């Protein structure tokens, strides 16, 4: 099995997205990239800008410097997704803060009725936390500087994938030249399966299905929450997005206009109504 091979004999694909905002189901992908490594070298790469359905705001443009003019003639996510989906099939994926990318991609794969990838994913941030604990933080830029990795243009998908790939390989080397893929997953803390980020599975719970519907509609929602200052009492919120996490997924929402957004852990939401 592929998991039982030394990592140096496997294929790895680093992926990265740039998005129009923080939260899946609300924001969209505006750039997508991947680089494929096998036999000690990069053997292929994929990159494209993606045209969102809505114009991007100045705040997010200031982060990745992808302007509305740059994506005006780019293909839609529906057009690029089948090619990207095919590109990532023959290797183990890695990403820095993998749940972020997986959260966005799973939404799009399921919308397009494309099967979720089978192989679990490496998170280079998690690996670095365990293998480079002395780092002052575990941001990609900090870790890249620590290892002398060229980061290119930060917050552009292709350059970030190349930096992520090199970081992942450095972590694998720290795990041992003969370490098997399955052993490195154990160092990471376990596999990260795509199924954990399925929106279809989330919607199988009626309480969460109404939250997803409210996000689609961009409408208010009433929830009952077992935590906070008013446990069990109904409260009306404006949902902004669902953040997929390895431990606890949470809803980001405002409980009144112009209020600072709050986190509501999904496992504590005991009721919802549109």
C-alpha cells in the first residue's frame, strides 16, 4: 500500500487557494494552484485565476493583490474544477492550514458532484508544530525563513504551493529519510480525511441544514445555543460562515447589526429555525 512506502517513493501535491473572504459557503475561490513532486523534483504544476460571482472588496484585495480587473476574464470555478480535480488524484496532498483549503474545496467538489479525494491530507502547519517546536510561530513565512525557503510572492497561490511543498519535504526529512507515509501521518496527529469537511454530511443534521440554508439565502436565523451567557435561550443571528476545524467546527455570526462577530460551536447549537 502507498501508506507503507517510504515518503521519498511517494508522490506529493501541494495545494493553495486565494479566496474572496474567510468563510466557506460565503466567500469564493479566486485563485487555485498545485505543484506535484515525485522522485526528488517538481514534475508538474497547475495554476489559474478564478472569476468569483461577486466583485471582491478592497480589504481582501489588499491581502492577495488579486484585483477584480485581473479576474474579469478568468474562468469560473465550475470551469476549472474538473481539471484541478483530475490533477490532484495521483498523490498525497499537503497544504499549510489544510482545513482552510479543504473547507473551501469540499464545498465546490460537492456542488459540482465530483467525488471527494480518497487520500488523506498532510497539514504542513501541524507537522511543523510537532517537528519544529522551537519556531516562534508556525506561519508559512516564518517557517520558510527558518529553513531558507524562497517564498516568492506571498499570498499568491502558486508561490505559496511551492513554499508549502518545500516546507513539507523539510518536515519529512526531520521525520527520517526512511520514514513511511503512515508514520508521518502519526507524527501529524493522524489522517485528515476529506469526508470530515463534507457539507452534504453536515446537512444530514436538520439543525445544521437550516444554518447552511440561511448562509445560502444570506438571511437571519434563530438558534438555541447550550453555551454562552444565555444557554438554551433562542437568539436571532446573522450567520457569516462556517469554519471547518479538525476539532470543533464553528459558526461565525453577528447577534445584532454591526456587532463584533461571535463563534458558535456547532456541537453546542441544539436548535435552529429560519
